[in-house]
């Protein structure tokens, strides 16, 4: 028996027993499978195991709760959940930094950290794993954190700036380093702009991107980037100024 798991943008994802089978519309990054193999060899529980490279790709199924696409549920934005998220991202970056796979880069980035790619324990509602490693590539710690900040805190005109600042603080507390909030917020704005251009550039050849383009997503992303730039100082203000 197999159950569809709501894939669609880049993949068709089905659960088959203890595994998931992912059929790609676009090939995964050349780093995706080596990263899963490396993390598996390290015994990390924060990613599925690669069972078969495919195509189609087969992975272990990670049981738990994955927030649906759309507005981030409040339970995934608590300070505890954001701290645990920061810890999980830190584990990924520390496990891959300095390995042959990342070459001269700082670390391996997931590059698509978002609630819909994160599995939470139903008992604690804390995150314990990331799925959808298709965009993994060497990069910087700040880049992954900027993407996560955008996605979990919904940086943009809909956000409450005080709640977003507190959320960012929890995320970075969990990550546990002196990485500057300012750099992370600037990285979030870069992702927002790159996503807008990426959708526009790909719309001519990719039906999914064409649909996003027609729905006005690039304009929304640019509006979000403008908001993020305008609130950079407030979002990254140190605790003492709260
Ligand atoms: N290994 C896995 N274990 C459990 N659930 C998974 C796994 N891989 C994917 N999923 C579920 O399937 C959904 C879609 O898969 P994903 O790999 O993110 O594809 P896409 O983003 O291209 O739609 C995820 O949001 C998640 O709910
Ligand atoms: Mg996904």
C-alpha cells in the first residue's frame, strides 16, 4: 500500500511502509545523496537514511508531525520549538563542517529549511529532523539560518516585528553561537530576493514556477525583502533594548 505525502513542487512523494519513495521532476543536487550518506554514517537522527538512490529515490520514513504548508502553526513558533530548531541546524552544520564533501566552504547547507520540511515529535512538539534535502550544497551557516528565520518567523509585511525579534533570538540562542542576528536577517532578505528572481527566471520552462509567477509570488517575496530590510535594526536589536 502507498500513501501520497503531499509532494509536488519538485517531487511526488509516497509512503510505502517504513519508507518513502520520491520521484523527482527535477534532479536533486549532486550533494543531496552524499550528505544523507555522511549524516547516516555519523548516526545522526536528524535526516532520513538513503535506502536507494534510484530513481526513484527511497528513504526511511520519519514518523511525527510535519506542519502543513501555509501559515506556520503557533506550536511550531514557541520559544522552545525555535530553540530546538536552532540546535538541530547547529548539529547539521557542525557534523558537516570540515568534511571533504564541503571542500573550502564553511559547512553543508540544507538550503530549504522550512516548517513543511521539518518533522516534530508529536509528544513534545519539538523538531527532530529535516526532510527534502534536494537543494543541499556547501555554503554558510548564516545562509541556512536566514532561510529558517524567513520561513518560521514569516518575515514580511504580515509579521509582528516584536514577535519576530523574539523568535529570532530563540532560534539563535538554540544555535548557540555568536553569529550576528544582523547577518542572519540580511541573509533572509537575500533569500527573499533570490526566490523572486528564481521563480521569474524559471517560469518559462517549469510549470510549477510558472504557476507561482502567475500567482504573484515574486512580488510578494520582494515586498517581504523590503520589509525585512526596513526592519533590520529592530529585528536584530540586542536584548537590552527590548
Ligand atoms: N523521509 C520522510 N519521512 C516522513 N515524511 C516525509 C519524508 N519525506 C517527505 N515527507 C513528507 O512529504 C512531504 C513532501 O516531501 P518533500 O520531500 O518535502 O517534497 P516537496 O517539497 O518537493 O513536495 C513533506 O512535507 C513531508 O510531510
Ligand atoms: Mg519539501
